[in-house]
C-alpha cells in the first residue's frame, strides 16, 4: 500500500505540473490514466477540473487508493507539457523506475527554457508586432514596446506579491492604457488605439478560451464552463482596467 501511495503521488505530481503549465483537462486525465496503468494499476478513475485533480486507483490485489491535488496557480508553459507527454510515452513503452521518474519530473519542473532577458524582449517585441499588425506606425510600435516591458514588470511584481490573477490583469491593462496615453502625449506614438491593442494582446486569455471550447466539445462540461467563465472574467478585467484609466486620465491628456 505504501508503494501504491508513492507511485500515485508521483503521477499526481506530473498531472499537477501539466495543469499548472496550461494543459487542457482531457490531456491531463489521459496522461494520468496511461501512466497509472503502466505502473500496474488495473483500474484508474480520474476527475480533473482546473482547480483540482482527484485520482482513484485499484491494483491487482484489490487495494484501492485515492489522492487529491489542489491546483492553486496556473501559467502557460507548453514546453513543459510536451516534455511530460514525452515522459509519459516513455513510461508506457519501457520500464522506468519510480526514482528515475521522479528525477526526470523534477528536472522538467525546474527547467527554464527561456532566459529572463529573452522573456523581456518577447514582451516588448510581441506588443510592437501586434501594434504594427493592426495598422500602427514605427512610433506606435516603439510606444507599445515600452508598454510591453511595463506589463512584464507589473506581472513579475504581482507574482512575487501573490496577487490574484484578475486583480493583476486589471492592473496590467490599466498600466497599458496609461503608458499609451503618455506616449501619445509625449509624441512618441500617434495612434492611441493601436498602441493599446498591441499591449492588451499580451493579456488576452486565448489559450484558456481555446481549451474551454475543446473541453466543451469533448463533453467535459464542468471544466469547459469553468475555463470559459475564467476567460470571460479576465476579458472583463482587461476592459475595466483600461476603461478606468481612459475615464480618469483620457480627457486630461
């Protein structure tokens, strides 16, 4: 029984990391089920929503074990999702000791695929690129680049302070609007709308919306509706944060 607990805990660690990294619910459930059966469990029941994973397994001797994992924070790191998928396929195709499985999972968990400098650059370049895509000029792109860096700074500070995602999204949206207003006032950019669009594209919950629709189509109604509600609330937070700044400072600028 103790061995079953240890194996199930390690498998739940993998599922938790996948869900925290932006994987859809169906992928998490499938991965947990396949790995559990690869380690000898005869029956596996998995229930996953965006905030929780519950797994019940039954071994060949009829022993039943249930464990639950609460998901408190989520981000987007599809590279980790891909690596855990690869580890799952390896576990299913050839024997992997539990110690080796834990070691590889820890390596994936600690991996940082992008350097801090590159992440800063991506935020700025992505904002500038969206601004140009939506019709902005080079001055607007420069303003959006600066706004993207400000958003990155606020996200880092908010994560350290452990602010709620909705509050953090609203703060980033407001900061993006304020930076756009300042850049137009200072003559750096000319098209306020394009600058704002370029910045808030960093905040739009595109992956969450895609995953919610996928879960709904697959019949995972609870997970699909939860993720859809989260995406809608984040979109409202973006709009509210931006509207408050425009309402407060737009006329003055």
